C-alpha cells in the first residue's frame, strides 16, 4: 500500500499507480523552480503528457505536492483548478520570473531524477 509520506517525499515504488508516480515526482520540485508536463512524462518513460496533466488535476496532496510548479513545454501556464492568475501569483511569490505570460524556463527549469 502506498502512503502519503511516500508520495509527499518523492519516493517512487513499484506498487504506485501512474497518478501516484506523477504526484511523487511533482513533490520533488523545489520552491522557485518549475518543470513541464512533458518532462514528468519522460521521467515515467511515457509520452503521455496529457495524462500527467490529468493526474495533477486531481492531486489530493496539494500543496505538499506543488502542482502549480508544472508548466507547458514553452513555459506557458496551463491547467490549474484555482485559475491561471492564481497559479501565476503563487509562482511569483516563490520567486519565479516571467517574460510576458511565460515562465523564464532558462532560469527556473529543474531536472527531476528518476
């Protein structure tokens, strides 16, 4: 059985569902950094970036699993249950900078380990 601490501390186990693995990887994103849906999908050996988005849409562990730190591959803010303006405010509060409506990926993109 997978426990909340396994997910919120970023530990992946063989018995995790796809959603649980997405949440565990997302919990590794540090404050002030972002990653992309595609990057998480690649770390899970899939190209199903939309499925990553679906998993984050039903994230029961927020804010411990910071789904607001996941953005589109070009830095664009996408899909956030509380609205994109709220997502942007949360990221700015953490020190993430923007060029227009896109996160400056060169400054804030983090590479997650598997």
